[in-house]
C-alpha cells in the first residue's frame, strides 16, 4: 500500500503552490496589450494609436506628430491600475534612469505632465502643449517602465510632415 509521510505531503504541497505561482506570474508577465494609447491633435484627428503593453521588455517608438496641443488618451483593458507620464528628454526610451523600480524623474528630463491613475476598465486623457522635441510616455507604476510599458515620441514643427 502506498503511504505518504507528512513531510512528503508538505513537500508536494509546496511544489504545487510554487508551480501555481510561477504559472500565474508567467501568464501575466507575457507581452499582451493592456489597452490603447491614442494621440489626438487639436483638430480632433487621431495621429497615433499604439497598444499599451507590459512584459515586452521593450516599449516602442511611435510615429512623429506635429507640435501643438496634443491630447493623450489611455484606455486600460487590464485588471490593475496604470498611470501615464510624459517626459521631454534627450534620452531614448530605453535609457531612462530607474531607481527602486520607478523612473527617476529628476534625472530623466523635463516632466511635462501626468495622468495619475487609469483604473481597470477605465479611460483617461489629458491635453498638453508640446513644442518640437523627443518625449517618452510611460507607466509610472513600479516595474511597468522596466517591463516595456513606454513609448518614445518625436514631435516635429507643425509645418513638417509627420512620417507614417
């Protein structure tokens, strides 16, 4: 007859618990869209649509947009809250300095503005007046920037033709 000692049962239970935790974390950490990021010009034209992703380990670069009043809208299709930060910087999106899982704003560049919290299932937006330059848009929740939840955006003179 097959008998399991208490020690063996505890060991099997621990292995199963660890396996379940790894499976859950692995499932959430893979690259998938957590919503959409839209950039809208002052005339209401959607200039850019990008998927807001976590787990890709590398954000992305959005197409260039003309300078002026730009509205950033973020929808959150994820089960956790996200935030949204716009920084004007000379750094590439991959180069922002990080301390304790969050971007070090003082070292990253000039803070343009934030959308503090976008709750699960919600959508938030804010309009910023952006002169030409390089910007990084990222989620400021600890670990999300490092997980790839950011974009680099070039803003060009209004008369310059934005690339597709």
